[in-house]
C-alpha cells in the first residue's frame, strides 16, 4: 500500500500553494518549449539530443552503457532505444559492443556529435542565461538551487553535484 491514505480528506492546496504550483507548471512548460525551439533553430539538435550528448561528454572517453544513460536521463528503455537509433542515423553517436560483457553495449559520441555539442553549447547556455538567470538575483539563484535540491531529495533522486 502507498503512503497516501485514500480514505482521508485530501490536503487541498491553499491559495499561495496553488498559485506557486500553477506558476511553476506554466514556467516549466514555457521554458522547455522555448529552450527546445531555440536550440533546434540554432543547432538542429533537439533538447533530447542535447541531453544525451551532454551526458556522453561528461565522462572521459565520451561513452556510457545504454542502461546507465537511460537511468541518468530518467527515460524508459524503449524511448532510449528509439532516440539513440535516430541519433545514430544522423551520425551523432555510435553503438559499441562491450568486450567484457557480451550482453552489454556502450553508446559513444562520434566526432560529428562532439562537433555538434561544441557548436550548440555556447548558444544554448546563453539562451538559458537570458531566459532564466538574467531575471534573478544571486539570492534567488541560490534559492532556486536549494528548492530544486530539496524536491529532488523528496523524490528520492540525489541532486547532481558539481563534480558529476
């Protein structure tokens, strides 16, 4: 059984909480749409492509096991498989067999994928800065980080460290 008592009266949101929740949902949707649109227009990469390439460039050698990548991105196995196939067709990534484990496979960034992320990253970070951080004070940025970390903790997802 889950932790929620379905027979109990719902704990409705008060006006302040409801405003915060609805504003958060609108902000998240609009920000995701805008970031995706601008990234696609400037670099011909989708947000999903960019996320995969960023995770691959985070490690020395630019490769990860497929299931590890799916866990990091919080994607279902089928979504990961289909998206990686599309990226491979475009030459951004390549599948490599794992010599130590015949059942496993790696996804590796290709030189074309590396060039794509290197070209896209400066423009994308400038867009993030313009749409998010330029509108906030340093105190608000710290609060945003703290709130995000707390919610991730509540969800059981560790907050990313600066070393990751």
